[in-house]
């Protein structure tokens, strides 16, 4: 009997740069969500004398929560509970209609990982350069690039951990206290923990957080049905894949562009997978290829299972590229 290991080492993923409508949308969402997170504690809001002038503040010492013109006292906390319930229901609604749109576009793990990959690409180059660097022996150049990358990641992580504590006390005062090392130890401890988790989750664990640590991919499976929109490959159009020019091949030229841009390292042509966060970058990559070879876009597309079944049985015209009119060829 052979001993088979139940452990598989992680295969590193080096997503390639891609451009297109969904990539642009993700850049915008990343910019807006990061700006909201980092800048909100610095917005001032005049509430009159003896009241804090920070627009959004969780004032633990005086047991108040300030949100612009709203002030919530502990006995009114059901407002916050109601808001959280509405946010949860909203998330369920979005998931049942649009699948993992939260995971693909707005989840902090996705946003910060995207930011860390952007930094990595600026410093180490695009996919092929990063693969070569990964395989190369440790040299002065490799150390230099790695140390610069880790330093920038660390700065982002410190800013991320630092921004969080500013929500709990007056931001300018706390910044001065932090600079003079006179802030409360809890502030330093919180910043240290969040810095470490941001650095490790965004820089090194990345897709493993989504696959192994996050319960959401499992929970969402119960909220999706055949009309939920997900990212799918039109295999009835793409197969048999290949580069034959004798009229026997499908539209997929097996260029692997969709796989090489995927931040989860999966091949969407294998069908729906739990790892897929529906970030749609494979759609952008494949649309680009289809444009170059003069085929209709939408070989990979946002589709519901019911759409797939209808197209397969030819009871509905192929919707390639028309789900989002901006992508229409
Ligand atoms: S990008 Fe499109 S053509 Fe290239 S391998 Fe993927 S599905 Fe096939
Ligand atoms: S398969 Fe496509 S949509 Fe799914 S995670 Fe990979 S790139 Fe994103």
C-alpha cells in the first residue's frame, strides 16, 4: 500500500496584467473603497462646543457613535443592529441575483490583494518576469526587488492598521500621540495586529484566504439558483479548443490568457468552481483575444445556468457580448 500525502503545497499564482471593461470597473471600485476607508476619519463635522468634530467616530469612552449628523447612544443601538441586518439581507439579495459580486469587486481581501499585486507588478514586472524571478536563485537583484516590494507592502499595511484606530478617537490628536509614542498601548497593539494580518493576507496568503478561511463561498452556494449570474465559459462555442484552421476547431484557441490573468489560478473552462470569485478578469482577457482573431466577444461571459441551458439547446440566440452593451463588438 502506498502512503499518499493529504497535503499539497501551494502553487504560487502570478496573475498577468489585463485591461478591459471589468478591469477598469475594479480599479474604480478599488480607488473609491480605499479612499473611503483611509480618508473618512479625517472628515470634520461641526457639532458645536464640547462635542467631537469628527464626522464618523466610535467614541468608546463616552459611549457614543457619531455618523455625520446622526448620534447614537447605547440604548439606541438597535439602529445599528437594524443597519447590519439590512446590509446582510442586501448581501444575500446581491448574491442570489449576481453571484459572488461582493467577492469579486468589493471584499477587503479582494481589494487589498489587488493593490498588493499592483505593487508587485510595478516592482517585479508582469507575469513572465515574476515567474522568472520566482525561479531564479537568490541574488542581489532578487533581494533588492523583494525587499523593496515587502517595504511598500509594509507601508500599506501600517497605513491600513493605522486608519482603523482613527475611527475610535480624534484622528489628528491620535496621530500626534502615535508620533510622540504617547498613545494608549491598545492603539499600538491594534495597529500591529492589523498591519500583520494585512501584510500576510494580502501579500502571501491571497487566494488561500478565500478558498480555505472564508466561510462565504460555502454559504453563498445555498443562495444561488439556476438564474443567478456567474462567470461561465461557452464550451458549446469554444470546443474543441485548439489552433486548427480546418474548420473543425471551436472558437477557443487555447491561448491560456484567461488562466494567466486569474487571481485564483483556475481555468474557468473546467466549469463553475468554488474558487471562482467572479472578478470577470478572464472575460476581459478572452474578449481581447476574440477581438484580435476576429471572433465575437463573450466566449467567457456573465451567464446564468438557465441561459447556458437555453443556449445549449438553441432555444435562445447566443447572447455573446450583449449582456453588457459596452462590450458589444
Ligand atoms: S482566453 Fe479565450 S481563447 Fe484563450 S484559452 Fe481562454 S477561453 Fe480560450
Ligand atoms: S475564473 Fe475568471 S472570474 Fe473566476 S476568479 Fe478567475 S478570472 Fe475571476
